[in-house]
C-alpha cells in the first residue's frame, strides 16, 4: 500500500521555534507574482497566498527543511536558514 504525502509527513517530529527561519523578503514581490509557485512546490504546504490581505503566510512550523523554497521561488524572495540549534525537524526513521 502506497502512503500519501500527508501520511509520510506524519512520521516526522517538529520542534518549532517561536521565530520563523523562513522569511518573505518583500511581500510586494509576492503580490506581483502571477503564478504563486510557492503555494505548490512546498511538499508540506508551508506557503499560502491570501487574496484579501494580498500576502503570503508562512507556516514555518510545518517546514521539513528540504530547501526547495530558496531555489524554486523565481524571484528569490524567500530567505531560508536552518532553524537554530535544538529546533526544527527530527526524522523518526532513517
């Protein structure tokens, strides 16, 4: 039986810091972005565009630290750093 992405992500333990390690550098750039690829390339749904507020929210607590966002944003508008020591993701298997 093949597991869904959501089922696989459930096997990960997070210890979220109170400060995000993912930063949108300029929300105006996001507002001008037509395709909003960050809403689709992140495997753990960290980024979500809000039409009314005209901004992207960042649920950094869900980040699996794959680094896709720092490479896939066509405007390089996402600053990504490793969470500070003791925070972030812990894999249960492997």
